[in-house]
């Protein structure tokens, strides 16, 4: 039995979570793939996979063997790349997982640039705010915001996330605008809870260079960034949202910044990968590309759309496209008519208060 081929087949079956899909991607008959896995298990004397009619899963022995196989195959790939003239001509499958809003607003608008640089890399992009078992789910790397808690992962910092405290005009009209940190205790917050721990994330401010947490009351808690922003827009309470998500609504008046003199603490954004695996060329290339992308994004660097670099940011492009579509639907004649002055958010809030 070709042990190297058996390792490749085993890793592909785990990555694809299917014997059929693995066989198709390797251009092998499904029966051949099944036989290779059976012979491999017989050779090792352990069961590597739990098979059911609907899915397959790694056994504890299979998870350990998978880690070793991934490391060995990555070492071989990196060694071969060192002796190839086109070392940057990376190829193969790269599976990553990112928070939904970072994926939609920051990464996806620029994915054509990544594809132009690495046309032979098949990028599999998972998006969500839930914890990911990188071994069991065959994920090469993830992008996450916050401090590294899992000692089994290696973190490479690629950017900083700015956060803003805000509320809708409806909420301000009903409950008033807090003027001090102490007044926050009399207000309601929309809480964001961790899918991993189930605990609400702390409300944090940087005051005179020091971090200060504030206990906030709340009747709504969610664990997805888009839903969190929606709750704030609907007036359920104050929110501390990523600036790149909130800025279009702050500019339109649908959100009002609260306590702008005291900013929430910035959060690190990192690419994470398992410590047990060597840093593969594909993961390194993706991390380098993401670091450049995040450094140039105005919303992540604290700048806004008045900055010349803002034109390249996906959030502003998305907003401009939306505005263009609205004008087209309204018709040329309507677009040329003088528009009445839009009231400011504070004027709307004052009207609600009457």
C-alpha cells in the first residue's frame, strides 16, 4: 500500500466529509477510496472514522492521525515549493472561517484581488460567529477578534477593530441621551453573548488610558453581529458595535453616537491556526493578504469616507451601489427634483420626545 497516497486520501475524505466527494476530487473510483481507508485502518490497527448513512466523523485516534497527516503533507508541499521556480504559484484547497460581517463587508468585496494573486487556490469560506473545531471541521485557519484564549492555537495579529457606542433616535427619544459613564447604569443595552461560553460580553470604555467595565441592564441578548446591529437600529437598547458596521447608519442618522468622548477599547483581529500544524504556504499567503487588506481599510484604521482610501472599502462601495439603485428606481426626473432637507437625528429625537 502506498502510505503517502493513503494519507492524502484520508485527509481528503475528512476535509470533504464524504467518500463520494473525496473520490470525485481525486479522480478515483469511490470503491478505491473506501478500500484505501479500510487498508489504512487495518495497517494502523485502529478505527479512524465513524461512518453513518448521513455523515462521517473522526474517532479520537482518527483526529490524532489526521493532525499528523496534515502536518506531513504540508511539510512535503512546502519542501517542494522551495525547489520550484514558481514558488508563489500556490495551489490547492484553503478552508478558512471568519465572522459573518467581516466576511461580507471586508473580505468578499476584495476576493477578486486574492484570486488574481493566487488563481490556483480554491478558497472555501465559512462565515459565522460560532466556535469552530478546526481539526474536526478541517479548517486551515480562522479570523477572530479578541484575545487568544485557546492555548492550542497560534495567533498572528493582522489588524485592530474600532468599536463605537450608539443608539437609535427612537431609543434616545424614549430614554434620553446619557451624558456620563455613571448614567449608563440607568439605561438598557442589547447584549452580545459568546457562543462558546454563553456569557455576555462586557461593556468596556477607555478612560484616561485605563479600561473600565460597566454593568449594563438588558432584556435582549444575541450571538450574531448582524442581529446585534438590527436590535440597536430597532431601539431595543444601546449597542457597542464594530465601527465598520455602524458608520453608514451613523451617517444616515439611523444611529447616534453615545458618549463620543469615551471610546470603547480597540480589539485585535488575528488569523489563528492550530499549533500542532506548521504554517503552510497557503495560510501564510492568506494571512499576508488579509493583513494588507485590513491595514488599507479606512473603517478598520479609524478613518472614514472622507479619506481618499475609502473608495476601496467594501462598505462604502456597497452603500454607493445601494444609493445608485435607489436613484435608478426613482427615475431620472425624480432624481433631478430638489430634495427637501433631511432632518438630523437629534431633530427627529426631539420630535419623538414631544
